C-alpha cells in the first residue's frame, strides 16, 4: 500500500476548551500544537483560528497571519492548510425566511479567502458542500466556490476539496472539468457529520469509487469514529486526518491530552496495518505542491 499522509486538524470551530483543555485557542497555542503534531508525524496541519478573548471562531486575518508566521519561523517543515470554511453559515429569519437571521455568518467569497491571498499557504480547504448542519445550513454556492478556487490558485494554494456526501463529489468533478481545480485534485472525505454521509467503511468506499482516477484522497470520521476511519482509509488506499477539531478522545473514557497524541495513535494504526507514514516531502510530491 502507498505511504499514508497524516493531516491534523488542530482546533476547528466546534470543540471548546471547556470540553477539552487541550484545545488550543490563542495563535501561540494553535501554532505550538500544530508544530507538535508535525513532529509526531503529521505532514499537513489544518488551521482554524479563534478569538483569544471569547475563544470562539474567528475570521480575523491577523490571527491567521500570526499562526502561519509562527509555524513558518519554527524549525519544523510542515504543509500549512488554512481553512476557508467560516462565512457559510445560514439561518433563516423566523418571520422572513428569505433573509438571514442574526445567527447567520454569511460572507462574500472574496472575504472568505482574504487570509489565503495574504499568507499563500500550500493548501486551503474548499468546502464543496451545501447541506443541513445541525440547526443551520452550511451554504456554499457554486459561483462562490468558483471565485474562491480562482483566488486560491492565484495565491498559490491548492484547494483541499472537502466533500460530505456523494453529490458534493459530483459538483467537485464539474469544477475540475471546468478547469477550476488543477491536477491532481485533493479530496477530503468528511464522514459522520450531522445529516451527511455516515462514518462507515461502506460510505468511504462508495465515495472513494466516485473520485477521479488521478485524485489524491484523505478521510476522517468525527468523535468515536476517528480512529476506525483512519484504519479504513489506510486499507482502502487513502490518507487520514485526525485532530481536536474532529475528536477530543484518545480512547473510550480517555480525553486526548494533545493533537500530537492523536497523530501518534494514527501513526501507530498505519504501522500496525503494515503501512508507512508519509514524510512531508512525499506528501508534497504526491499532491503536486511546490513547497
């Protein structure tokens, strides 16, 4: 089997320090946790940022800049993947459904990639998905995705095509056919999220079989499904993502002490299944990154 690229989603927007003390909040904490994850075996670190005061998700480019610069200034070589997910939450107004309520966070596609254009990461996520997500709609219009993909390309960032169900893969393939995504396309199969594809081997295999022949793909499951989906991805020839964004438990009843601990466990699973963990240089070569 090919070597397995391990990604680490460092903080995300859902888990909070109140639930898990290991969840990093400040730029210094996020960068340090990303660096530790890289040293543990992650070739890619997926970055969200949080307001240091409120500990809630943020889109502040200055926070992304500080995290990115701290990682780049370290002696750790790792591929930085900055999210573009924030800015797509829609909740209809209770009396005027065609208008957004105060709970919505919809932003223009240009606003959602400001930090990508400024920091030029090697990868940025691109959520090819419109779906119900708990009690709000995760809304990513095809025209918005086209703008974001074009701006990411001009910034030198490879889109990580995050897909949560089979129809999202169909849309991603249309974007590839339209010339919006460079080869090889990089897909992330996101499993177990509310109202999307479940975290099962059957779902993963079905979604894998829909991908373009030249696709590089990775997958993850949330919460208790994180490590079973690591094993499934390895056996199905893909790559794997772990991290506190998706899961705060190291094993049943044992809270994860760090992102590095989750990465270390993923690496053990890869090795125990007879595989090898990809180096950063191997990951760059397979993804077509320039470094």
